[in-house]
């Protein structure tokens, strides 16, 4: 099997479905493909280390395709188990993604944003530790979301995530840089509580005091609010104002949560 011709998630789904349904598929083919994916990801990781970006790895186009497959395929010792894995991944890609014009944010813009957070807050070291953050920029759009944050635990128990930034289909008025910062807010939440659906207690208390959400606000709404307010706080950095496209919130509310996030990051 060779996925070099797959330039999109959607094309990868079609190819995996075709290969997984082959009656003559061999375990050696699965092993060879997985080994190739592993070697490529390790090579890119080393390149990241040499470039000075120790904690994050940005991949686009074909690189995003093979990284996605490697991150979602747990290689198995039996052909049937690998076939089932590839079919599951193929179904997911075919159902959720479709070809588009590619992402609206560049590798350079992502690097700029993360570098500013590292310079101001030491974000990568404090939030990621020794874990690696993958940022995937596919040449596809997602049928439901404009961005995705997928949590993972490393072998030594650290939390990280894969952030996928597909072509934006819905929230076209929000700057892609703001969307990235929103997803990084989810990553921070994950670091603090071990779940995207568990919020820091002080944040929930402040939300209640400031009446930021309705009393009956769901956990999902609070999780989105945490990420949104984190992004708004980061966008106050002069170097990041160019990415700010959020409507303003009351000054008193903004001041409280700016103080909250700045204190939170300083204390990590």
C-alpha cells in the first residue's frame, strides 16, 4: 500500500476503503505502510526539534494525511484487526470530510501565534511539558466543525491533543488565528482537568458571579466559553491583535477573565 497520491483526507478514506476490502490484502502490506508512516512522522519530529520548535509539529497537505493516519491507527498483530482499523478510519474520513480549497491559516501564521504565546507565557513548556502538539491543516472541510481538538495521553501519562484546522465552512467571519487560539484554550482546559468536559472550579465560580452564561448553561457551553475567553485574553497581546475578530464583551467581564487567565498561566 502507498498513500503518497492521497492529497486529501477524503481521498485517503477512499483509498483505505479500497485497500481494506481487498481479498488479497496481506499483513506484510499493513506492516510496511505503518512502518513508513512511523518513519516519516519521526523524521518530521526531528526536523521540528532542530528548528527550535520542540513541542509542536505543523503539517499540511500530504503530510497532514499520513500524520492523521499514523495518529489514528493502532497497528495490530493480526490482519483482521488491521483491516477493521483501516475500515473504521476510512468510514470516518468519508463521512466527515469533503474536498475543499485547503486551510485559511498558514504554517507561518501558526508559528507566529505559538511563538508569541511561548515568549509571553512559556505556553508550550507549561501546558505541553514533554508532550507533542500536532497541528494538521488538511485540504478538506469538515461537515460539522471548523476546527477540532482531539485529546490524547502520552505513554507517560501526559495530556496533549491533535488540533485539526480544515477549510472553514461555517464561521467565516472569525479570523482563523482566533479559531486556533480557541482550540489552544481547549488544550489548556485539558491540561488543567484531564477532560474537555470538566472545567476548573474557579472558572465556573467566576462565570456564575459574572453571569457570563445562563444558569442552565451546559458543560459543553462552559467548555466553549473557557476556550473563547482564553482566546480573547491572548488576543490582547499587541502582536496578536491582527487576528482578533471577536465581538466585544462587557469591560468588567473582560477584565475579570483577563486577570484569571494571566494568573492561571503564571502559576503553572
